[in-house]
C-alpha cells in the first residue's frame, strides 16, 4: 500500500469515485451523487472550512483510501479537520493510520496542533478507529431526517408561540431582521463552537449578504431564506 498526495485535477478520479461508491453507506443513507457531482464537490469545496488538501492510498492500482484535510483560514487557527475513508475490503490494514501520518508534516507546517473529525457515527468504525488513535469526543449531536413526501403535513400546522410572529421572505432578508437573526445564531452556536474551537456564524452571515448582493447584480434569482 502506498500513500501519496492526491491532485484533484490530475489524480485517479475514477478510482476516487469507486472508493466513494464502495464506502458511502458509512457516511450517509442517501445514494452517492453521480460522478460529475462528486468530482465537482471535490474540486469546489465549501469555502467556510478553508483550503482543502488530499491524500490517497493505493494498492494494486486501486484507490483504497482517501484523506481530506481542511485548514480553516482564521488567523492563528491551530485547528484542522479530517475526513478519512477506507474501502471496506481494505480495512484493518493500517491504511487510515498511514493516511493520517502522511498528513502530519503538512499540519505542523501550517501550525495546526488539533485535528477534528466530524459526523462520525457513535459506535461505528470511525468512532472506534478515532478512539484507538487517541481522539477524544468533544461534541455529540442527533441527526434527524424528515421525508417530506411521506409526512402528515397537518403536524406542521401550528400557530406562532404567543408573543412571537412568523416572518417569511424570498430573496433578500429584511434589513431589520439581520442583526437579531445573527444574535440568535450566535446564541445557538456559541456553546458548540466553544467546544469544537470553530467559528463561522458571523462570517456566514456576511457571506450570505454578499450572495444576496451578487444575486441582485447577476439577476439570477438566487434566493436566501
Ligand atoms: C474509520 C476507517 C477510516 C478506519 O480505516 P482503517 O484503515 O480500517 O483503520 P486502521 O487499519 O488504521 O485502524 C487502526 C486501528 O483502529 C482501530 N479500528 C479501526 N477500525 C475499527 C473498527 N471497525 N472497530 C474497532 N476498532 C477499529 C483498531 O485498533 C485498528 O488497529 P487493529 O486493526 O490493529 O486492531 C474506516 O473504517 C472507514 O473508512 N470508515 C468509514 C468512514 C469513517 O467513519 N471515517 C472516519 C472519520 S475521520
């Protein structure tokens, strides 16, 4: 097994996609997106988590593992996030550990002293691997899913709580709501962010206002709710 830096333009993209096809059920109950969508996301990641770097593990010409490393761009940040996936047929052979080791020099050179992994299922292979490699749980959450075609919509037919009103909008959010919306988001996020050492709320609001402006400019009908 060989580990190398993975180039999102020149790397073995077909092999990368096959790896995700084999392992995606560990990450989601939903089907994996098609090839173009998956590679599009690889090449155009969410900007909130900073630049992304990638390593891949290869065995007999197959991509058997992948590590995605995100380096949040906050000034002085010592935080990094990883997402490791190993092909189910190649697990318990040290692949994930080798990928992690390969990324360490880069982490150090970027001044990152903490590694986080998000969305690990409790009791699942990721949780057990992380525990065995010395990671410590810092935050637990419950993922809920609503199949909107199947649900009884009358369940949603509830009045606003006394003293409150419901506001909805299309496109640009009303200016008088932005500040209080930001305050509520901060109140919700502050405890979580403190534990995981990651802050995005204010930045995301600024970005969303920029997107509104861009939508106005381009007239493309982008909406924000
Ligand atoms: C988690 C995952 C990346 C581990 O990959 P791997 O190549 O099998 O891991 P390693 O071989 O480096 O495992 C190292 C050690 O971790 C522990 N470990 C790994 N998987 C484990 C499992 N399923 N159950 C219990 N312990 C496990 C063991 O101590 C193992 O050493 P051992 O095999 O000598 O006992 C892989 O199972 C996977 O892709 N899971 C789905 C995605 C995921 O949850 N990723 C983690 C998010 S960062």
